[in-house]
């Protein structure tokens, strides 16, 4: 077993030809991925553990997760994510110190994959990664992009809030759609059945209109939202997955902007970048 606190540090910074998503579309408030998002990012992708005591930082090779070092660390066993590092430069790492709450990244010595790309698997019970004491707060416009696959119906909480009456962003039970928690009003996605994998987006513009998108297409939930007072609230992200009612399924990438990427015409390019790499639709 590799010892306590080992830093594999397998960073490979892309050559002159590498342009990451954050190079092309800067200004992210927080960015978590199992691929390298910026040519200037010099940190690791994740910190993993096999037993809650040992640990290793796993970086990138050729701008993708170094699965060889990851699997060597596990020595044929399982590995769990203790930290998902923020690549935005803002230092909002998503962490989990309780071993029982850590999502899995390696199973029986093999990296968990979705369509050939590494994925972090949340158990649908209590797995979650916290953003620590630095909640991601949006008092004005924001835009989030996230790549996930829903496994089963019911209880699929994607993001939870920091309390104090703040709103949260969730995947709606049964129908796999974001909804605004304090009013339980669905955002308009129809029931797509089990095992659906999408590039999701959720945003608020300068006029406080809420929108969401699925695989690049805007859904019907746009303006005139029948939720009294909630469109102007501070929205906060305190964790990836929920403290109660954990997200059930794999997540590969989550990116937050504290600005509306529709208004500045970046959303199509960001969505295309994600889809080109992960081949979702």
C-alpha cells in the first residue's frame, strides 16, 4: 500500500497547441473536471484515498486524468475522491474528510468510466463533496454547466445550499430536471427514463430570468417564472451532491460562472467544447 499523503503529482501541462476550455472562456467562479481545463493550471485533478487514511494527488497526462497513476495507487482495490480541485484559480476545492461520504473513482483496480472517460460515482445515499467555508454565492447573474448521468428515479440532489434561506439547485425527483427548491417548481424537462446522460446548464441573466438547457437546447422554462421572490435571491452552492439524498450516478465536470454566458454569447462555445470532448450528443 502506498503510504500516507503520497503526492503522485502527475501533472502534464499541455504544449503550445493545447487550449483548454478556461483558456477560451475565462472568468469561471469554480471549475471541477477530470480533464485539464486550462493550459496554465499547475495543480492536480483530484486527491484520492483507498481507506480514508492514505492519500495521493492525481494529475493529468496529455491533458486528461492520469489513470495509470490512479490505478497503481489502488493496487487492485477501490479508490475514493477526498478532494476535487478547483481549476479556476479561485481555490474553491470540493472536499470530503469523512471516508463513508466520499464518492468512488476506482472499482476493483479499474477507473470508473462513462463512454470511455473517467467519472466520479456518487452512491445516492450520502456521498458529497463540500466547497468548505467558501460557498459559491451568486447575488446576480450566473451560469452553470454540468455533465452528469442519472442512474435511478428519486432523490437525485445535485447541488445543495448553504442554509440561511438561500436557494439551491437540484435534480428533480422522478423527472431528472433542475428545480427551485423553496417552491418545488420544476424547470420544464420531461421524464426521460433511466440512465440519461446530458450536458446540463442552468442560468440567471441580468433581468433575473432563469433558463436551463439540455444538450445545447433551451427548455421552455425561460421568463415569467411563477415563483414569488425567488428569482432575485442569492443562490449558493455548498456542495457537489447533497448531504441528505445524495446524487445517484456519475459526474464528470462542473463549471460555474458568476455571469450570464448567454448574454455574452459564450454558452454555445462552452457547451460545444464539453460535448466535443465527452461526445454526449
